[in-house]
């Protein structure tokens, strides 16, 4: 989540595709998108009892969680150090040897 754009991805029951949408940083647009995906699942014949979101804590992390929870959306804010990422390419490069003068 950034100050200008949010990337929203989902696993929606009844849909084979995994929707991915880039939105302006606006909570109302996120809520509309979640409700649209819920209606797509219902049209596909699946029952949706709850909507759950989880995202990495950032500038907008906690107030957005409270805002979504007030609108019947379960929201979980995850600490950045708890998100599993590949460390494969983050190894330190060897320092080039400097010849003695």
C-alpha cells in the first residue's frame, strides 16, 4: 500500500481467475471492489459468509483496518517482518580486493 495506489488481489470462491486490481488509495473503491467480487462469487453459485482481508502494515494500515471492520469486513494487519519473502537475491556482494600500495 502506498500513498497514491493500492494493489488488491483476491481468491474468490467460484472463480477460476485470481483477480488483481490497481486502485487509487481510496477505501470506498476497495469496499466497492470487494463487494463486486462477492457478487461475482454469488453469481457463480457460491455462498459468501464473510469477507476477509490481510495486508502488510504501512502508512494506512491500522485506520483502514478499523474502517473496514466497521463495514463488516474482517481485516488483519500484518507486521512487515512477518511476511515471508525470498532472500535469495539479497545476499551481500563480496567487496573487491584492494591491492596493497
